[in-house]
């Protein structure tokens, strides 16, 4: 119910903002030429609270004319180990591993029509538009090419299974000629950090406008405090855990002594 | 009602956790075991990573043991000298265990080692309990009294550093409780168990302690060993989920009361037979998970370090 109201509010603001954007374009055509593309998010913060069930953001914007829009959502980068299991004596055991660097923790792409239809290959690869264009350097210098292929495929598969990557493209819808919008869905287990949302306006196979918007995904509330405390003051956290459990056990013993 | 566990990093239903704590608590009240060796597998089946399950269980057992030791303390069923000897070994064993845990985690083998340790221990203990309880049931039918020699002299009594334990009326080598403590401490760190299911039989059969002293003394030792494990796991591995431990504790304390009361209506050997079947069932499931071909042979491990990030 709360989510529904929040969404309604954001939708109204979005419509308002979009209208203002459109008016700006119409009123000042000269300044609009300087920026071929303007876009914004319904919110620049996703707060993961204790009862977080996932979130949906609206990205909207306006262009100065014809063209196709591609939206790229990239989470912060991490290095990621991929391990392969092998059967040893009847049970499955982790054997080989490959570490990939600069792996975005989250990846989504959306466009108003399939990118293959209007973006040249060089642009796809330069802007890493799509999972197969992700640049993921391997940390170990001695890994074989054949292994990299299968481990990389496993990485993309695993990330997609967790809901952090989406294999296909999302849908950008145009409202009229100039206004566009798309929804970006974040799963309940969305990783934290600073996300980068890139919007490209592509006309005749060239990028004529681009905009980058940050998005912060962060844990808030008690859960976040506990997590950070446990990692920053690990020893103190351990001692407090001991005291907490001891107190709880003692209270239990006292509570049931009289019964 | 879903609750987000900050360290386990998943959302789980609160009532499921309270119920799980209550169920395992009831089992432990019923059978007089700590329940760690059942709780940890159940947490793993829930989807909590084995590393977090093990470390959190140590924290939970700490609370459960504090709750249990009072009753024994009041009846003065704690042999403190023996307890401290066991503890000395236990602290060494558990510290070594947490270090080993960190090393294995670095190699990506900790989950495997935890599962394997469970399969081995649960199968041995389940089988022993099943045999013992079915024998007891058999004896019960024939109305035969169990006969056992009161004191056997083995090589264990030839060990050096002999010490007198007045409370337990024993004169044995100090190496024996220290050694048992070490082994049990190791299990506490690697498996997230109090180790009562190993220590109690060892104290009765190897040390020869009077049965009345055994449970109180082992609880006393478990409290300090699990406290040591909790702090070290939190420090080296950041795998202790205090919220999860607390929820399980609340369920467990209530469950234990129910279990203890229910236990007085049921016959001991039938109960032990039942527990043996539960233990063997859990063991089979764990082995199945190891042996069955996984859906994806690959797994991903993030290398993020949170110590300084915000």
C-alpha cells in the first residue's frame, strides 16, 4: 500500500517534470540544440530497509528530435571469482577458478527497438551495450582462452540467475515524438553501491546525445548499521554478540524458572 | 513477515525462524542434546550460506547453554576443575578451528568441509544411537537389566600428568580432558555445534565421569568455547548474524521448555530411536546435496571488502 502511494506520487512528479522539459524545449529551441537529450530518474536513491521487497524506478526524458534511445544501467564494479566444480570420489568439489575484474554487480539495458537494428558494432562494443560486449579482464595471466570462454559464460549465467543481469533488453517507450520513458526493476537482493545510468540518443548510427545519471543503492536502517558495524568493528561486534546471546539465555532461564 | 538478516544478507520469514528455533529447541529439550548439529543443517537447507550458519550457530548455542547451565549450577552438578581442563583444550581447539575455517574459506572449500564433516558425524552418531536404542527397546521387552563393568582400566589411565578431580571422584591424566576439549572445540568452530553429542559420551565412557556431573560440566565448557568461537568468527570471517541467533534463541528457549515437559510422557529409548532417524535423515539429505550433479557446475564468489567502504 505504501509502495503504491509512493509510485503514484513519483508518477505525478514525473509527468510534471516531463511536461516542464518539453515546454523548455519548445520555448527555447536554441538552448535545446546544445543538449540533444535530457533525462532523469524518478528517484536517485534506493534505500534497502529491513523489509525491502525490490524497487522499480522510472527513467524519463526528452530528445530534441528523431532518434533512438538506449538506456544502460551499470552497478559498481567488483572483482569476482568463478569456481568450477569437479567430481572427485563421487562428490562435487570446487576445483578451478578464474577471477574477473571490473565486473558490474548489476547490468540492465533498454531501448526503443533492438539495438542490433540501429547501432553499429563498433558503438555497441565501445559503450559495452549488451552482456556480450562487457569488458571483463581476467586477473590470472595463465588462464587458457577456452577456459575464459566457459568461465565468462558461467559468470553471465550466474549473474542472470541471481537477477542482477538481464539477458535481453528492456523496453523504452516513446510518448509522442520526443518524450520517452522506461521502467528499471531492481530485485530485493540488489547489490549496494553507486550505480551509473547512461542514456544515449542515437541518430543515423551515431551518438548525438548522451547523459549519465548517478543512482545510489544503499542499505538504510538497523540492518545496514549492523552490517557495517560487523565489518568495521569486527571484534567489538563479536563481543556484543556474545553479550546479547548470554543475556537472552539468562533471561530465558529466569523467565521459565518459576513456571 | 519477512525480516532481512544483515549478515546472512537474505530475507527470511520471522515466524519460520522462530518456529525452527522452537522445533530444534523442543528436540533438544526432549533428547537432552544441544541441537546445534540439527540447527546448522536446517539453516543451510533454508538457503543461509554454510559459513554464516556455522558461525551464527555458535552464537546461538552460547545463549542456549547459558540458559541450560543455571539449572545444573543450582544442583551443583558442575565439576569446575574438570570444566576448566576441558575449557583449556576447547579454547585451543576452537581458535585453531577458526583459523582453519578462514584458510579453507580462502581456498573455496569451507562449504564442502562443513558438509563432509556433517555427513561423517551425523552418520556415525545416528547409526550408534539407532543401534543403542533398538537394543534398549529389546532389553526393555525382555525385562533384563543392563550390566556394565563399573570401572575398566585401559591405556588411557596410563597417561602422564595425573590429577585428582574431587567432585567427580576421579584420578586421571589431565591430558584426557584437555585432548577431548581440543577436539570438541575444533568441531565447534568448523561445524557450529556445541559438541555435546561428542563430549557427553566421551566424558562418560573415556573419562568415566559420573553421569550426573556430565551435562552441567559440558554446558559450562560449551559456554566459553562458543563465546570464543563467536568472537573469533566475527573478527576473522564476519559471519556471525546476531539477529538470526537471537531469533533462533527466542524460539529455542520456549521450545526447550515444551520439549522437556513432553519428554516426561515418552519413553527414553523410543525417543532416542526417533532422534536417530531424524539425524540419519538430515545426514542423507546433506550427502545427497554433495553427490547429486549440481544444476550449474560454476559458482560465483564476490571479492568485495566492506571494511572501509561507505
